[in-house]
């Protein structure tokens, strides 16, 4: 039987609780690791009836959660009519949910086409107790000086060389990133404080290191001059420990085909060719592609 070599690219949006995953990315080694990518690819391969590789927009660490992780994958055109969202959702484990699975332009790339990401980190500021249902989603810090933390956030926001805030294990050479905003919001309970980090891109464990530094400032252990010095010296050893993984959540990934650049980052992509925007705006039509539930 001849294998169908023509493919359709899917854009898949998913949520997951990272507690029992060893991160997004497949891992080499003799011991099998339970990863989000691995579970998604297993479901895709089952439905496509050929091996399928999924490419994620962000490589979340072990224990980190996601409300809207985005991935792309190529599936045989002969399987394009499957109700992909519903079918994938039925196959992935219970700590994953497929929010959307739609046709994408053939050149769409979940990681490289992303114009920005938003992460949220949840702190629990009551040192006496933690509600058990929230334990896997917060960092219990105790009481903090939030005003001091916001002063540090003002220093960290903007375009900087964040080499001091990147942990080892990455082959990235350019460590300059633009953090477009760091802001606070209320959490689900009165004892929760959420920090939102929005930017065009982040280095390995960068958000957790930013949060760890801001918490240290809230405890009176780091001041503004310390942070400025670390940025200038690019010395990771001068900073506090990385914040725990379980408080972090990837909340959203922004793409130009949705007009998100102007809405969230405040300006169009400089020098973006019209053809590139057109490329991202067109996608093949999947007839009877099944239901497409939009994320809330």
C-alpha cells in the first residue's frame, strides 16, 4: 500500500497540569520520561497512522503548567478530515486538554512564528497554611514587601542582556531579550499574588529567575543596585535561587495572524515583509474537520 506523502499542518492549542510531566520536551536516555510532547505525539501518531513529530512554542520545565501551549504537526492529507480536536482530546491523558486543532499555513512554526508569550507566576503570601488544592500551583513565600518587588520589576522590564537570569543547559548565544511588561494581579484566593511576565521571548528558566529575584527583594535580601549590577556583570552566581517550577504557568502565546502584536506588544513587527504576513494569514480549508472549540 502506497503511503500518502502529502501533508496538512495542524496548529494545536493545549492546556496541561505540569505536576506529573517531566517538562514539554522529549528526553533521551534509557529511562522513559513522561513528557507533554511525548503524550501529544503518541496521540497524533495513533490518529495519523504514521509517526508524527510535534513542535512546541515553548519548552516548559518539569512541573510548569500551561493554559495555552501551542504546537504544530504535519499529518497526512488523507487524514485531514478527522475531528482533530475531539479525537486528540480523547487520547491524551487527563492532565492534558486539547483546546483547539485547526489547519495552519504550511510554513507556520509554533516556536519561530510566535511574537510574544505571557507567563504568570503565583505566590502564596500566608506563611501559616496553604489550601491543599492550590499547593501544586503556588510558591508559599510568606509575607512580602510588594512595593519593593514592583521597584525591581521596573528595572527588569525592557530590553536587556539577561545572561545573568538564564540557567545553564541552553545553546542560545544571544541573551538579549525584551520584557515588555511585568505586572501584578489578584489570584484565586486572598492569599495569592500573581505576577505576569510578558515579552517577545525568554531564556531558559528566565521567568523563574526573575521571580526568585523579585521575591528576594520582597524579603529585603536584594535591592535595586544589586539587580542593576547583576544585569551589567551578567553573573548568575550573584542572584538568588531559581523560583520553584510549580508556581509558573504559560498563559498565552501571541501570533501575528491574530493581530496580537499590536494589541499586546504595542507596535507592529518592525520591517515585517507583507509577504510574510500574508503567508501567516492563509491556511488550507479542512472540509468536515470536526469541531473546533476555542479556548476561553
